[in-house]
């Protein structure tokens, strides 16, 4: 593994993990009224395209990190749908 791949993997992990604090906060507080569903959908569309790009380039770090990011985004969408309407 060369330096370029290591940088790509670390960048992908950090980017994919960026939504984890919000997921944890939403789960703990059981409140998601202020989380934008449109933002999450746009982000998921971008992540899905990165996954396609990764397959087209046969680039496993791009595929794996963006699949993880997609899973985190799907979790956040689920929490938003579950806890977004509580008053």
C-alpha cells in the first residue's frame, strides 16, 4: 500500500465518519426535528455516485469508505423518520 492509498483511506474514513456524532446525538436525545431530510438525501445521492465512481475505477478504498458513509446516512435517515415528528 502506497502513501496515496493511505491518504485516500484516512480521508475516506474521516469523511464517512463525519455524520456519526449527529447519529449518536439523535439516538441519545430521541429528537431529530432540526435535521434536514433534504440535506441527507442530497448527501446520499452524492455518496451513491462516489460508490459508482469507485466501481468504475476499480478503487476499493473509495467503494468501502463510501459504502460505510451510505450506511451511516441511511441510519440517520431512519432516525430522522423515527424521531423527527416528536413535540
